[in-house]
C-alpha cells in the first residue's frame, strides 16, 4: 500500500485522521482539498509532505496563488516547500513534465527509505535491539517505508529487533494511533508508553538506541522534529544511549544555518485543551502548542540519510 500516490488524474492518500479505526483512501482533485488534508494532518510526515507538495503542483496547473498557498500549508517540514519547488522547476515544459517531476519525487522517496533502512540497520550494533521512538516515521509518513521506523522494519526483517517502545505523542497521538498500527502490521514487538515516561525508561537502561525522524535539519545539524524529541535527546545523553536521526537528504536545509532559524508551527489551543474532541481543561484555559522542537546538534550521535552517515 502507498500512503500517497497519483492515480488516474488525482492525488490519492490514506486519511491518517481515521486510523487506526479505519483505513480509508481520500481522492483529491484540487489544491484546496490537498491543503486542507495537509493542515488537518490527513497526510503528514516530512517525506509524504514532499510528495504531496510535488503532486499538488500538478493539480494547481501553474496557478501561482495556489502554488504559494500549498508551499506554505505547514511551515516546519522543509520537504513540503522542496517538493513544490521540484515540480515548479518544470512548469515551463508543460503538464507532462511537471507530472514526471512529481512522480520522480515519489519514486526517489521509495528508494531513499529503503537505503536509510539498510544504512541505519548497518550502523546499529547488537542482535536484540530495544528501540525508542516518537511520533510516526513509518510508511505512513512517507510513501512505502519510512525513515526511523524504516530502520526498525529492516532490523525486524533481519531478526535483530527485540522491541520498540513507542511514545504516544500528544496532542495528536501519532505514536499511539499510527506507529502501533504500523508495527502490528509488521509483526514487530512493541509497547506504547506515555511521552513523559521516555527519559525515565532511558535512565533505567531499557533502551539501546533512540531513533527519530526529522522535519528540517539545519546546516549545523540542529534538528527539528516532533515535540518531545528534545526531551529524549537529553535523556539519551544522560543515559549514554545513542540518539540517531534518520531522514532523507531532502530534509537537510542548507539555507537554514541553525535551529533557532527554524519556524516551529504552533497548532493552537484546541488540540491541547481537548483529547479526541473531549474537553479536558476548564473552559477558558489558554494553551501553548508547539508541534515540533529542536534538538541541538551536539546531542545527536548520528544523522543517517539515504546517502551517508553524518556525525554532527
Ligand atoms: O506533525 P507531523 O505528524 O507531520 O510530524 C511528523 C514528524 O515529526 C516526523 O517525525 C517527521 O516528519 C519525520 S517523518 C519520517
């Protein structure tokens, strides 16, 4: 199954807001529909957003306002703007060339995820690995296989995975809803933990490596990823556990010198004061909702891409 694809003249994608209850495909014909799907996280995860951006340019048919709106639909993952730019570069050559460029973004992502899985599994030492991860970095965040969870999948296929401890990932529960769903489909042993349990379990010696994805890697290696990543990096450093970022080269943004220049999306009060639509905080409670945080490069043991291993 592909998370996102171009099928008979439209963008088809898995509606991730409906998982794990139901696996429903959305068929999108307009940029407005695609932007809506991106903003409500029906499609999410940096590599999948790159493909969405590229395919969205095909839907836009060259309309500059639509392309600008798509490019800015979410600010933190550089892949969205990058994917848009890949397709826009071929606008002058006509529809078929734009479509071909967008399909190349899709195909390159499939190849990149396979390569990251192999390289990440080669890098890790040990036969019965206990991995901690946050958010969802599996096939649902890309096209077919994921980044950090792609490494987990390769480890599992090689018989080297003991267990995954997946953080639930409040407020939108990508770990609880999506990562557990993918791990179950892989047949990979896993347990779900509360986000706040991560650093404690690292300190207790329950984890051999932390594997996370990335939404944007600055030129100096500072890495923006799902909120909660920084706490795991601090816990991992204190516990002497490798903290490894797995991301395609397309997530590296040489135009952003360091983490403080990365725009962090704030998704507003509602996701914090409610859980699945049920209000948990008193009426009138204000919230702060950064969707991502930045892990400074000196807390990162290695960045594994589809081309190399970087030690920031
Ligand atoms: O808000 P989301 O669900 O789009 O956040 C996704 C993440 O933070 C992922 O870790 C990141 O995009 C890498 S996905 C392979």
